């Protein structure tokens, strides 16, 4: 099976042939690329298979997963195609690599966070956890997509209170929406703009590692 998307892979140096591993699927922001996102998951490669996925659309100086027709309004057809492609990639990775299907995580910044949360809603409890950094949920996803149960899902949602690209209120709305569906949401506001601070970086890494510890206890 050929990969439906270009990606960078990081994995534990010493693999146990009898073991399946948790996986993180990483999505970049508009105009960025799969290489830039690796710094946000550095240090996690001994615990996870990490797939940093390049958007399939050219958007200089980098790439994108979808285009927008206005403020907070993705082009629906292009967005739908991105959801299909990324879902296919997750299926591809599970088939090709020793991935534990019960421990799938999504992590994205900006456009990547939008897709992480939207994929979480379409895949439901297939996804164990989501790290959504400075994103929102498009209205048509909430209103028109088939939403799967997310009551077993955990999310780390962060948003800068001074974000001038995607308003802070969009982050709180995403938090409220997932909570209304029964998901376990950890919300992290911070005093900055459309960026990932060192404090948030460390907080979500700890959150991911703590999630693994909880899984082992269970």
C-alpha cells in the first residue's frame, strides 16, 4: 500500500518486535511543512511512532491541507478532501507499522489543530487523544459532519489570549463543544499570540507522557 501523503517518521531506536507502539500524527500550519513540526515533538520519539505529515497543497513558502474562502471559513470541498486523505494516511500507517490502534494521538498547530479536532470528531473514540494548538472547529463540521462518540477521548487545547490570527474565543468554543460531547478536555490559555510558547510546549509533552502512564496503569 502506497502512502497517500508525504511524511517524516520518527520512531524508537530500539524496537521490540513483539510490541505495538502508540502513535502521534502531526499536522502543520498553513505555509509550513512536515520538517518544521518535528521540533514540537522532539523528545517523544522513544515513546511514540511520530508521523509528521506534509499538506498536499502548495502554499509558499511551504504547504497547506486546505484553502480558505474567508475568515474562519475553509473551502468545504477542499477541506473534505483533506479529511479523507488524512484518514487514509492513518489507516496506511496502522497497516504498515507496528502501531497500537488503541493509542492514536493527533497533534496540530493552527490549520493542523483545526484538522486534528475535525478528524477527532469524525473518527471519534478511535482517537485516544488530541493536542490542538491555536485552532477552531469549522461550523460545517459541527453542523453537517457525521460526529462519532468522543466520550473516551482526551484533549489538550491551548490558545493564546492575544491571538490576532484566530481569536481566543474560538479556542474556548472548541473546548466547550468537546466538553458538551463528553470528552475530557484540558484547556490551557496563555498570554501570547498565534504561537506555541515554551510553557505550552512542555505542558502538552507532559500531558502526552502522562496519558501513556495512565494507559499502562489500566
